[in-house]
C-alpha cells in the first residue's frame, strides 16, 4: 500500500511540475508585452527597468524579476538633437528622451553586413524606441530623422547597456 501511495504522489508531483512549466514562447511573448506596456504606460509601477537579462518591476514594498529571452536582447534607443542623459540600463518608468512621438527610419545590420532590422518606428511618449536584437553580437545602427542621421555600434553581449542615449542626430 505504501509503495502505491509513494508512486501516486510521485506521479502527481510530476504532473504538477509539467503543468506549471511555462511555455517558453508564451512567457517570452508575455515578457515582451509587459515591457511594451510599461514603455507605453499601459502598465504602471513604482519602478520598472531592464538590464541585459531581466525585467525588474518594483511596486510599493514588492519587487519581481522576470527573465528575458535567452536568444534576444532588449535595447531602447533615444535619438536626440540637443538634449540627452547618461544611462546604462533602461528605466521604463523614468527615462525621458528629447524626441517624443517622432518617426525614425532605423536600419541595423550585423558586422558581416546582413540586414537585421529596416523599418520606420515612432518613438513613444518617453522619446525612446524599443528593439529586440539577437544576443551576443555587435551591430551597425543608422537612425534617420528628417534630414539628420546618427550612426553607432550596438552590442548585445551580457555586459552591454539596454539604454542607448548617445545617438545624436546631425
């Protein structure tokens, strides 16, 4: 009888573990949606920021950390003309860029010249555009706004910044 009970408990535990396992694709989309929602003020928090590996959300006395996708790197860019601020890890609830709700032509290629991103993106109310790039690489980025352009190298290695505020449009 004890063996059957132990076997039953073991099998039930395995079902619970399997049932609680997050679908990687689903949780990746959930994290991306959360970041998008904090960027666009659909979600609010006392503080929300993104480093190379985690989304960190603080509300009152609680802090929750969410793992970012293993194969994608979050980067938020605030192109500017006159005003910027120093930043390493993007604060979804605090960083403010100069050019709010403006269209930017963004072109990104890897170091071998392969196209990674080519689209027109409008900055959010915070003046930033959010991108997801492949991890552990360097990219050449060109951002164009009206008759001005900025070029930079963006890194997506583990120690890389998620907040790019150094791309001055000239």
